[in-house]
């Protein structure tokens, strides 16, 4: 990811966050394998702020009905994302949320931190309409599909890659299209470099 591409984003964040009374929330969207997590880590380091990953809000088995999974944007536990992240931001309270493990298909631990001045919300569905009102800056990371698939295969294996192709990527694309996520973003970030993920 080109560092110079982040300069205007960082400048805007510093200026806008300083002028804001509440939490300045940066939501980073993009398809699987585009480099959202890498960008979140870079910004977190430069801004000294926490990152919340929407992967920690994976929909638990009890809610994974056919009806729910057919809902656009329903693949994330947006009710919990709203209750545990967005609602404390609205009320000016400390944040405590549970981490859901996709590997164990269960909750593993809780994370608590004081309400920060800046918060990064990273992952697909991080700009879900349920929490749109707390978002201050919207970023969208892009990469060509071949680069994305190579990255996914490298980190998740060929077997999981097939699930991305047949299940998760189509759901992401439907969500992006239906809610016009890219069109409403403040910055589009290209991340096709092979050494980035």
C-alpha cells in the first residue's frame, strides 16, 4: 500500500478529529483480500488508536437461518455491532465487546477500552446502515480479483478459497451494490501491489 496515498487521509483525520466533540470513527470497507486489515494496522499505528474488526461480529450459528443469510448485509451480527460498538459511541461510554471466533464458532473473550478520540472500524459490513450514523470517515479499499484470490488462498488455503468464491464474495458484492457502499465513501484506495495484503 503506497504510503503517499495515506497522506491526504491522515491530514483530514487529524483536522476533523480535532474539531469533533465525540468519537471520530473511520470505517474501512472493501472486499475480501483487498487489504483492509493492513490499512487499519497502518492507520492505527500512525494515529495511536484502537481497531475493531467486523470479523469479530461474525453471525453465530443460532442466527444463521436461510432467511437471515438471504438478507443483504445479514451475514454480520449487526444487532450486536450496534449494541456493543455504536451505542456506547452514541452515549459517550466505554466500549466492551465480545469476540466471536469463526474457527471455534463461539465467543472467546471480551475486550474493553475507554472511549477513544479516534476509532477504526475495519471489515466488510463496517458501514452497515445499522451503524451508519456514528461513522465520520468512509474508506473503501480495492484490488483486482486475481490479486485478491491469490491473497485469500495464501492466508486461508484452497479449500476456504472456494467458499469465498461461491458464498462470501457474492454476499459482499450484493451488499456493496445494494447499499451503494463505494459511492458513499470519502476515499477509494487502490491496493494491487503483490507485497501488500
